[in-house]
């Protein structure tokens, strides 16, 4: 058949000897008996099932019975293939360990070459096998039997499409295959230890006690054999699937992509042979993906292809009746001399917010309807239409939601602007483009028609990253995910950093959040809690970004974590991530619950004129961020300012900072870094002054006043510290945090002229107040002059204490297990 011949041509183009079943003895390999004997249970062979070319020639019942036979055969051969991959990977860990010894079997580079992409291919097929097995063994709605024979209720097409969409892994394996085989052959001849291993690799045959003997080279051939047979499998499965079945469209698309992949490898080999670049390099596709191209204010979803020497932007034209899918040329830029600049997230206009919220609302309702119809045998047409609508809405979001800008500037004065939804993805693009531009490869003017026409076959990314095209995963998260970002270490020099956190899943809610920027430090601290409403989240991405005045932000490192609803729970779990040279410590917790529709753009809770307990609970801290950030900024550049806390900033500057803190913490901290330092000290004083209840509660005022009458200084301090313990936790820790800061300020009083008494005079009236008679407070009255004296003396007495307890700035994030460190 034509598919099989295409597979053979593809293997020959890679200089790979085609191994048919009759020739397997040359590889010293025992063939699994079920593959050789049972034709019906082996749909991977094109001759195994003699079904008609069109599904309409059989009645649906017969087709579904044969379809089930095909699926059971696929499951069995997948199990065999997984055992072969596991056998191939078995020595990897030991070889990698020996690479670091004085007498390695293989060098580290050789180990990487031999096993390149094999673990990823194993994981891909393990996920497919587990999903298929679960679907096949799942009982139907009216059956308690062993297998699911419900026909139209058995939907597996999404599993095949998901697997085929990851065939880019096979592309990397194929490109590396010849080099891997060369390493194996060379080491087999030169090293007796490796020869013993390579010529006698054993695998168990599942439930049988028998074992099969392989050679290393035979196992390396297995992925090549498998990827070609997958196309034949899909062809057989499609023939046994009725056209009205919910799987038919999925399987059609999977077959098209699989065929396109095989043809693409041929095309890729041909292109690499035809175009020679400088330094003896050939033009090769390095990366591709979907981005938003901005031209004259209009946004368009484009497929971007990065080659060794150029960047090609194309427009996808979908297949129509009688015409194949193709790409149309938009623009290209040579990589030589290309300059990149990325800009942090931009604010959306109110109209854009409203439009995105409307789309998200419709998507949420549509998803709920789909889930309600998921277990019904009827309504397949409705489900197909709904999925189509969902895809269209996701494409609209994909086009209009990105906020990260990547600017491209070429020496020929041509410039283009790209938008991406993810800072993580933007950084991946920037890294690989930056590396290629440093290689200084001269661009050979391309044949644009040929290059653009080849994109269908060369592409590694088959379709936009739409969550609606993925199968539901029981491990994915649906509910509230909280990420508490604590601190970072490992910096070589002080820097101002912020941490960006991203999640995947449906775009019903915002999928990114960032901490405020830290003060310049070698060990920045945030203790900031970021909360996400997630639906279908499986991955968490974390980036550490350095922020400098007058310069572009720089990503110092990034890492990705797999999210699993079975391992996360309502208790905090601490993790340490290695992001480049920086270690970031954070905690995770997850609360599953049904999601409600969002009410539009989430407004930040106000900071000023709010009880400190309410604000601290909302921020998940003991010392509010406004206090910590102002103190950090004053200590960074205001300690030698004459009259700091006595000289006030301008009213307009303080008002601007107040509005910023009430609306956007991150923007407020950014403004704080460049504001006049007296405005920074002024906003801190204003915060305490506008608290509805003073930091030292009014009910303590008379007790503190009586304590001042104690003549013995030591006894007086003990009594005052004892009274402080009765304060609510946020009040007590914030007060202690402020006292320690003011003591540090007073140590430089020779320069800043701010003694302990001066500081007590400034802060005393803001931190404590006399109870208002008639508002539930009964007690002796006090004239205003006496009240001010008490206020100042209370703060002055605390400031004189040399053994103040340390302030705790954040809530303890308890964990069930020890800290985990993830190195990326």
C-alpha cells in the first residue's frame, strides 16, 4: 500500500536498513510469538486485517466488533513496545554513573547521544498505553463486564491524536539515530564491558516466564520501526470506525498528521542536503510554534519557523475539499545581526478586558455542557459542534490575550513585533534565537516558495496549543492552586528580582501572576502568596527575572513542575527550585472544588484604611507588604537622609503611591523604587495613621499608660513586652518589625539626625490612641497634651529595649514532608 511504501522510502532516506520480520535473526533477536502468530491481534501489520476501504460497506455492529479487535491488538503491541523501551533504558542510569568515574564505559556525551529522546518517547507511549487500557477496561453504562463493548461509547481518538501531536520527539530521535548507532558499534568493538552489555540485553515477556534476548542495536531500531507502523495502525483503525462515530474526525486528523510527519522527515533530509551554509552547516529547522504577529495594530495568529540561519513567518491555510493544507509566506528575517528585545506584560484596555471576559464566560458554560453530555450515548453531533466552537473561542483568546512582546530588529532596518501568552515560551524562543545569532552563520537567500511549501512536512508543532483538543486527565487540577513564593539565594551580586509563575489549562481565569520586585539584595525575600483558579492544569512554570533601572528585564533562570492532584492537597508543600544559578524557595497547596464563573477582572483589595488583620489575612502574611517594602526601600537609600521620617515628601507623590498600593501591588513597588525617599517614608507614616484601629489597640492604651509609671526601668520593659503579647499576631509582628527598623535608623543619627526620641515623637501618635468615650470604652478621660506624651513615651520605651523579640513576617507554611529540591 502507498502508506507502507512511503514509510520504506522514509527509512531509506535516513540510511536505515529496513528490517522485515524474516530478517530479525540477523539482529540476534527473538521475535515475540504473538506478533508472528496472531494476525487478528496484531493490527500493526498492514496485512493483518482485510477490511474494506470504506466503512460504509459493513454494518456498524460488525465494524465496531472488528474495531475492538484492532484496539485490543494495539494495546498488546504497545505493551510489548514499552517492555522493549524499558529494556533499552535499563543500563542508562549505570552508564551515566560510570561516566563520572576514572574508567567510564561511555563518556557523558556518548550516553546522551545513545539515549537521546528515548525516555521522552517511553513516557509518551506509557501515557498513551495507560489511557487506552483505562478506556478498554472501563465498564459500559449498563455492563459490569471485563471489557467495554459499548461501541459508540468507546472513544479513544483523542488519545491517538495526543500521541501523534508529540511525534516531534521521534523527529529528534531519527535525526540522532545514525550517530547513536555509530557510538554503539564503535564501543562494542573497543570495550569488552560494553560488548557484553550490548549483545545480551534481556527482557521479560510480561505474564510469561520466558525472556527475550536483544542486541543494543536491535533495540535502537525499535522506535524507527514503531513510528512507521503507527501510520498503518491508524489506517486500519479508521477503516473499522463508522463515519458517524465520535472518533472518526480525531482518527482522520491523527492519520493525516502521522503521514505528514513521515513525509516531513524525507523533506527535511532533502532540504538539509540542498542548502549549505557557512562553517560547513546545513539549513535545519530548529524550532517552530504559534505566535501572534502584530502589523499596523492588527493581531494575527501565525506559525513561526526558526531555521539555522533565518526566521520565517507563515500563515496557515487549512485543507479544503480537493486541496491540501499549505502555508503562505508572510515575512522572513536573517538571523545574522538580528537584535531581540522583550517587554514585560502590558496593560490591556478596558474594552479588551471586557471582550476576553465575555469569551471566557461562554467557554466556561460550553465546557460545563460538554461534561454533562460526556457520559451520554447520544448527542455525538452536539459534542462535535461544541468542541468546534470551543476551539474557535480558544483561538480567539490565543490571538487577543498575549501580553508579552518580543521585538525583532534586523540590520536592514526591518522590524517585526511578536506577542506571546507565556513568558516561559518567550524565553525559550529568545534563548534559541540568541544562540543561533551568536554562531554568526551567513544567511543564504532562500527560495521562499520552496521553503514555505515545505513547512507542512517540516513542522514539529502540528496545531496551536489548544486545551480543548486534549483529553481530560484525572491528575489535572480543578480548583484553587496557591503558590507562596518565599525567597531566593545564589546571586553573585545584589539585584532586584521578581518571580513569575504560570499555569496551564483552560483560559477561564488568569494563568500568570508575578511577585513584586524585591529590594536590591543578595538574598531577596518576598513571602508573597499567588492564587490561581485552575481548570485542567498539569504544569507549573516558574521564572526568576532581574529588574534594572533603565535596562530591559533579564530572565535569570526558569523551571517547570508537573502538577498532580494526587500528591497536592490543602497542606502546604515546600519546594526548592534551581533556576539557573538562583535557588527559589516556594510552597504549594491545592484545594479542589467546582469552579464558578469569574466576575471579570479581579480587583485588588485596598490596602489603606483597612484593619491590619484583614489585610494580613488577605495577603497571607503577618507584616503587610506595604510596610515591608517601604522599610526595605528606606534602608536601601534613605538611612543617611537628614530628617528621614521628619521631612515629609510632596502630597502629590504620596497620593500617587497610595493609589498604586490600593490598586496594584507590583506597580506600587515599582514606583516605590524610583520615588523620592521622603515620599517613601511619608507613605509608611500615612499607612499607620489611617489604620481604623491603631497598631497598638486602643484597649491597651490605659494599661500602657499605667506601665509607664513603674520606676524600675527593667521591670517596666518586662511589663510592656508582656502587654505586647496580648496583641493580635499581625499587630504584634508588624510593631516589632517597625521597632527593629527604627532602631537601625537611629544608629545613624550622627548623619540623619533621627534619635530614638525623634523617631518616637514622629510615630507615637500614629501607633497608639486614647479610646473614644461613648464608643464602648469606659475609663478616665485624658487631655490631648497628656495623650501625646503617653503616645511618645510608649514608643520611646519600646525603642529603648535591647532584647526585642524578632518579628515574624510571614505565616508558617507547614508541610507533611521534608523540603524537596528540584533541579532544572
